[in-house]
């Protein structure tokens, strides 16, 4: 069943990958903002087509509608905060990758997350309102850290700007069957140049990013709806059921029907 994205949620990062690493590694966008707070382990995260490494005490804020995916190895731990589509918390407009080195700031965010979880688990009067107030304090913490700690940024060169535009365009066009060539034309570049830029910023080709986004959506629809498999493939721009099955099996190792049964 799909999560209620209108409400805030706090989930241990290993739980996000329960049922398959595709749940976190495949490119996707969310209809709500998300904060990832890593306390153990390391890996790579791709946000808006740019890949960086993360380590313990990294806070990564991803606004709603920004395409992303990240690795979760067996040693990775931390918390993911989903603010909900209806949040009133003031949040940054752009993605942030912060490396929090000050011990006091690390303790502060851990305590705030603990209080949010405690209130969410409580049945005392006004616990839901208290949780929302602590969530607001988390937004204040994020705002202050964005000022105190220089966000890990990359030089906004032409390649990164182009890939960011590509991932934004992809989100609006991938269901309509638009291919890399179509989107490259809309962006005013050649498919070869677009792929070169994608490889430079995240180590993947333009078609890999597009197929990854489609397959993640297919996985979600297979699990959260009872729609026929052929209709799911068609809704994602695959020209035939056979093409959809081949592409899905290439990415997941299972046919769509086997994936639905296994999950």
C-alpha cells in the first residue's frame, strides 16, 4: 500500500531499502521534501544528475520534485524525514549537502529526531501537534546549518546545468514515451552531448537515467496497483508488452509478473 505522503514520517534509512535496493537506488522524485541524516556508513548519492559521496554526519536535503537515488550498503544507518505534502515547515528551495562536523550540531539534530519519534509513538494528548512543532525546529536547524556550514557544492558549469535541466524535463516527459533524442532536441543539444554530460556528472548515460526512472515507476505501480502489466508498460511509454518485459527484466532480474508475485 502506498504511504500517506500528506503526513510527516520518520523512517530508519535501512528500512527504506526493505524489499529491494531498487527502492532507494533507482532514480525517482517525491511529491514531498525529504531530509536524509546519515550516522553510519558511506556511499554515493545522485541528486539532480550530480553524484557525490556521503559519510557519517552528512545531512542531505532534497526538495519535492528533485530526482535522486542513493546507495544503502549493509553498514549504512541514519534517518529519513519526510515532511509531507501538506507541511507548513519553512524549507530550502534548493538541494543541500551538508557535512556537519560540529559535535553540538550533531547532537542537536539527533535529539530533535528522537523527540519527533517519541511524540509520533505517543498517545498522550496533543502528541501530533508536538511532533509537528519539533519538525518545525528541525527546519530551523537545517536553515541555520545551511548558513553556518558551507554546503558541499559543485561548480555550476554547463554540464551540470544541462543535466539538471534534463532530469527536470525527464520527470515531466518520461510517461509520454519521450526518448533521449526527443528531450535532447528540446534542450537544444545532441543526444551524444547530453550523454557525455550525464557521464561527467554522475557516471551514467542519459538513457540509463531515463530507463532507471521508468523502471522505478513500473516497480511502484506493480506493487501499489492491480493494473494489468501491459497497461503499466504502455502508461510509461513502452511501445509493446514484450519491450517492457525485456527492459524490466534487464534492470531487476525478474519479469514484471514475477516481481509482483515476489513482493
